[in-house]
C-alpha cells in the first residue's frame, strides 16, 4: 500500500505540481476512497495506469486533495492596494481600455467576485471597464464558482452594504447577483502544466495568484512566477500571496505586489513605513531603503545599507537578515546561510530569518539543515512579537507557517 500511495503522490505531483509528503499518505488514502473510483490505493494505481482512465481518475483525485480554503476579501489590505485607476490608464495606453484580470487558482470563486466588487466600487459603476477570468485545476471548485452561492460564513468579511448591493439573500445562502457576473468568467487552467498566460488569452493588466504556489517546490515556484511576470502587459500588476512570495526568491520576499515596466514607470507602492521612534529613525531608514533596493534588484545598494547599520552595530539581526536575502537572490547560497545564521545567533526567535535560512540551506543542497531551520521557524512564529514590524508589516504569520509546513512536509518525504 505504501508503494502504491507513493506512486500516486508522484502522479499527482507530475500532474498538478502539488507536493504530497509521506505523513499525508493517510489523508491521501481517504481522498482516494472519496473519489468513489477505487476502494484502496493499489486499485486506484491500477486505474491510473490505464491511459483511457488515467486523466479522469487524476482529475477526480485532484478535486479531493487540493486545499480550496478561501474567502471574500481574503487579505483585505493587499486587495485594497490594487491600483484600479492606474491599471485603467495603462489599459487605455495599450489600446482597448479594458483592464484584463486573471485570478489564477481561484478555488470556489470568492477571490474573483471580490475583485469584481472592488472594481465596481473603485470605478463607481456597475459596468466597470474590467474583465476578470478565474481559473483553477479543480473542476468541482469551478462548478461552485460558477454557481456563486455561498454560506453566511464565506461572506462575513464583506460589509453589509456590499452584500446588499451584489448578492441576493435566501435563508443562509448568499448568491452573487448579475452585476459582478456580467464581467466575470471561469475556466479550467493548470498552473503547473498549461501555458501562462492561458492559451488564447491576451496579456494581463492584473494577475492575482495567491495561496497556491506554497504547495509547489521551489523550482516550480520560480518558473511560474517568472511566467506570470512575463504575462503582464506594460504597467500591469502581479499580486502574490504573502506565503507564496516568501516561498520564492529574496527579491520577491520584499514585495508580494510587483509592477511590470510601463512607459512611465510607476514604482510599486511601498507598503512599509519607518517606525516612528526618533532615536531609531536613521537605522529604520537604512532598513527601509535596503529593503526597497533589494525589492528592485539593486543588490549593491541593499548590501551597502545593511553594512552601514552593521558598522554601527554588528549585532543587528535585521541587517544580517537583509544581507542574507540579497545573497540568496544573487545565487550565493553559502553566504546567505552564513548571514542568516548570524541573524539567528543574535535573535534565535527571528522566525522570518529561520524561514529564509531554510530556503538558503535548500539552495545550498543541505536538506537536513533546511528542515531544522523550517522547524525552528515554526517553533518561533509568534503573532504577538512586534520586534520585526518593518519586515513583517505586509506578511501574514499564518502564511509563513503554512509555507514552512509545506517545506517540512516536502523535505521529510
Ligand atoms: C487555497 S486555494 C487559494 C484560493 C484563492 N486564490 C485564495 O487565495 O483565497 C488553492 C487553489 O489552488 C488550486 N490549485 C492547486 N494546484 C493547482 C494547479 N496546478 N493549477 C491551478 N490551480 C491549482 C486548488 O484547486 C485550490 O483551489
């Protein structure tokens, strides 16, 4: 049975990119039974070997194993930062004036309808110059997205006036009305295997791809993010989930919202603010500038800012951390390991540094050390810890934990 389960986990990874660790095999067994196609792993493996049945069997299993957790207004701050008017200007400059949006891995549709509602609100009309496509690998999720009917719990983050304007309400069910539906559509797309952007799609002004990359391995994340960036039209914006960005490279850690170059390039908005305490200001300015430089790929400047802090205080954990980020981004995994270790030596409960040390160790080929680092991150994540406010401001600690757990699972395989 273990052999059959491992074989099925491999098939799933090859089909969807989703990693399934050995400790998830019990859940995989149950999922196999839930498909109704087989009563155990060996039987399912046999079905999957038959070319005539394979695709359908794997699709059914993917429906069962993928994590479809989502909600309206998930990570509200990130959504509120979407620059609709600027996107419209870019779309006008590009020709047709329609802001083209792709919500990749949209699960049951809440993210797509949220974007539609935000577009209506931002343009102040029920007919905004926007077209949104939501895609997912799960047929079941897409069917529910098309249905657009949600339980009370799913809509709880929506303010009452928005619920009243964009839903009909019947008992405990809230159904999306025709206003957002008019400019929204759903389609199948596999981020791991299908072309990006999807075949037949034009380039996009806004791509939202959140809380899916964490289930992929590092190489796949890098490949997919690069393809997503290339799929943007000039002036377009890519929004990654915080944990997805954390699972990628250092450059992407600094900002989970990226903007494609436009003729009149707008710098991606910085979501960080220096701390207000006066004696700290200079140091915080260095940190903020270093992060901004790292974010824009200006490695030397980022290192110089970090070094300026370290010259005054060699025990500044955040400065070592920033050095580690930049070194990792440059492909110097060993230097990154050393810098991140220094950060953790100064501050052993610096969970973000432990997480990045995991990534650096993986890049350096040391899986055991990577596993240790992710476990340290999981042990030390503390939602009440305010010490790394500047670094953590746009990061959800729950997402970091999810990213760490995903890597621990993959490494324990
Ligand atoms: C946790 S949900 C994220 C939903 C939404 N983006 C959000 O952040 O709220 C993850 C979704 O990714 C989908 N998924 C997993 N692997 C995928 C792949 N290779 N291609 C496209 N979607 C995938 C799953 O079916 C699931 O619906």
